[in-house]
C-alpha cells in the first residue's frame, strides 16, 4: 500500500467514525473483540493485523477502513475499561461507609469489571508498558498515571481504615493495597467468564472475605 493510498484510507476512516453510522461502529466493535481475544492468547507483540483479519474472515486492506493499526486497536481495547475502573475506585474512596466495607466493594467490583470487559483488562495486565514505542508514549503515560491513581485510591482507603481503627496495621498501607490489587489481577491466569465453573461475583466475594478476615480490626 502506497503512502497516498494509506492517507486516503485514513481520511475515509476518520470520516466514517465521525459520521457515527451504526453499521460502521458495530463492525469496529467486532474487530475490537476479535483483536482482544487474539491479544489475550498471543500477546500484543505476538498478534498481527493479518491474524486479526483472518479471524474475521476478511483481509488487511478491508481492515484498514476500520482501524489504522494494531496499536490503535490495543489502546482502544483497554483505555475505556481502565478509566472506568479508576473513576469507580475514586467514587468508592470518596463515598460513605467504613473502610472494610469500601475494601469489599473495591475487590468485588474490580473482579466484576474483569468479567464484564473480558478479556480487555486482562490484556492490559499482561502487557509490559515499558515496551510501548515512542509513538504511543502519550497513551502509555496516561495508563501509568491511571495505574497509580487506582493504587493510591486503595492505599488511601486502607490508611483511612487504620486511622479510624477498623483496619489492622499489619503492614504498610501500600503493601496491603498491592496485595489486594494483585490478588484480583492474578485471575487473568485462569478466569474466563464463559468457561469458569465459578462466576466473577463468587470469586470476588471469596477474595474479599479472605482479605478482610485478615485486615478487619476486631
């Protein structure tokens, strides 16, 4: 494909996206879903646009009408879900109720979000942001900032719990926060909402019970 052809397709793609046609947006969502599945199985670097096109029964030339690159696909796959999780964590942190109740909600809602957006957030967990190229540095910077924001939300809830006497100070708050996030995040190795014998709500409740049994001040 020549540079002029690529530019022409890019202009058509931008116009179609701005137009907001339902059929176009539906096809983009199909492409995003197919890409997410391949990213989950093969990783970002192990997946090509040709593989995505093959999974959809089309060719790369047709695919370029909907997406400009696999980087664009990957970024879209994870960005909205990550932003939504941070917004929800901030709402829980700033809401009413004791810290143990907030921690329970953080655990269960994070697990629910992994299932609801499967496999988008798991793809994000699997990828190493240090390998993101310069062209995507703005996206990488935003994702790192969102990671920190989520960690700070959980840490803040734990600090508040220690201060109010509802959470046992068994370790530094950030250590406990990383443990909570890591416990739920590890489900990327085995949880699939379509095949797992237990659902996300059950997993979330069990993990919350384990965590809070050790942290709740009695």
